[in-house]
C-alpha cells in the first residue's frame, strides 16, 4: 500500500555523466569560487591508471596537489595524513576520485580540517544504555566534488564510516555539509575499474535494491525510485562482462543515486525489516575486519541465511521481495515467504558468480565475536540499539552463515 504522508528534503547538486564529463571540472571549480582543488584517491587509481594525470591536466593551475594513499575502508591514519596534506596545500576544494572508501574518507578529511574538537568527540556515541547519539558538527566545510570509478551509494550522502585501530567498531561521522557540490560519472573514469570490482560494486547496489523492495508503505516518489533502481541494477549486472562498455556502469551509478534519493524523499533504509538491517550490520563488520572481502561479497554471502533466520519477523516484507524476484504469487502460506525470498536471493547472486556463504570468503570463525562487537554499534542498521538485547541469537545467525 502507498502512503501519502511524507516529507521531501532536496539538496543542491550538479551531476555530469558520460563521455568527457570531466571536462566540466574547471567550470565547477570556478562556480564554487575556489582556486586550489586538492585530489584525494587511492594508490591503484593514481599509479595504475591515467585518470589522475588526466584530471590534473584538466585542472591545470587549479590543482593544488594530490594525496594518493587513501586505503580500503578509510582508516583514520590515512585520513589524518590526507588532512595534513590538504592543509599544507592550502586547499579550498576537495576532489574525491574513487569509490566508497575514498569518498567517505574525503568527507572526514573535510570534517577534520574544519572542526577543532578531538576526533573522539566528533563521532557517533554509543552510551551503555539508550540510543546512539550523533553529535552536531557546526563548522563550515570545504566543498567536495566526487569523481566515481565505481557505483556507490556513498556518492552523494553525508555519513562516513572510518576504520579505527583502537575502537571495537567503526568511527561514524555525519555532517550534511559534506554532501558534494558535484558528482561525475565520467565514462572513461568508470572504465578504469577492473571487471571484478565493477561486479562487486554492482552486487552491492543490487543487494540494496532487492532489500528495499520489501517496503510495504512507500510514497509514490520512493516507489518510483526503488522500482527503477532495481530494474537498472538487475539489468546492468548482466552486461558488465564488456570491459569497454561504460553503459552498465553508469546505470549502476544511477541506481545507487536513486537509492539515495529515495531516502531524501521519505524512504527508510530497508524499511527497517530485520533481515536487511542485520545483513547490513554483519556485512559492514565482515568487510571492515577482513580487508580481502568486498562489500558486495559480504552482502551476498550473508543474505540467504539471515533472511531464512529472521524473515519471519517481517513476513509481508519477505513476501514482497520474493514476489519481485518471481518466487511468490501470494497463493502460498505467508510463513513460506522467507524461504522463498532466501532461495531467490541465493539464485540471483549465485548466478552472478558472487559468494552465498561466508565460508567461501576465506574468513575464520574466530572473528565472530569481533564481528558481533562491530555489528552491535552500527548507527544506520540499529540506531535504537535493539541488537544488543539479542546478541546470543545474532551470534547463532552469524555462525549459521558459514
């Protein structure tokens, strides 16, 4: 059923897509009244592709420097080095070139350049009792431009999760002022990502699209965005085999963009159904603790087990997911919906060549307790701290996914 009571929040953004989209970079630098653009990226993009050299040539004298050592899952140490380099370069604009880790890391660079408090006071707080608290970060931030090399929902959001060597969970930052002023889906930039990376990021986008289909009360705008995001992602992952065709990669960028837009239009991540929330929290812990595991692989490896174990808590949502995947027609008993949805999800990702069990990821069960610690402190999945009361059950679910 549709709901017609909702709120829409819109943010200013310019988006450039297609062949030679990056030629618009100088205009964006000028539009934002900046003169010293500082690039943040990873080693592979900087040293294994011509992309950074191309961007530097396009920017010319407006390029103030490059930090090319941002790492997977944005470790705080790398972010601090990037902050110091940007400060030394007297940057007045940041350009993130990459996918999720680089884009999230660059947001935190902007925060740490501006805020004067210790890092520990800027992150989401988890009191022993009560919901998580996200502090308000009030200082003005440098404008950010995001140049994507792979599809990611990080492209135009305001939250960032950072890997910490000292905490039992990720550092979570949230600041609406770190939303980008511009996003680029340049065809050649997206083709710098190896096919395996494009597949993994595509799986992550498709996974979220599938989970979002479980919603039982979407408003008309959210419904349109989610149906289109699913269609784009489903069709794009089947066409990723051609490493010379940027079309499916741009379609995946568009799907991820629509997923973010539906949140601004009143949609709730996974409509708060338990299976989606728990998969999200487990997966974040899995790929954060095990650098060889991608986000897409973590999502797909956990999905079918968690849906089977937790789907009964949200039968209407599981029935909608199964129906969207062609595994449910409404005539079966509702109690069968989780198994039908789990089978369909397992087939969908298995046909992509993605793992459907954690055991396929070369991850030891010895990390289960650390994964649980991380999963129990994930603001997006569990802002009200409901997971804490079910730690023992969630451990059983996690172990079953092997």
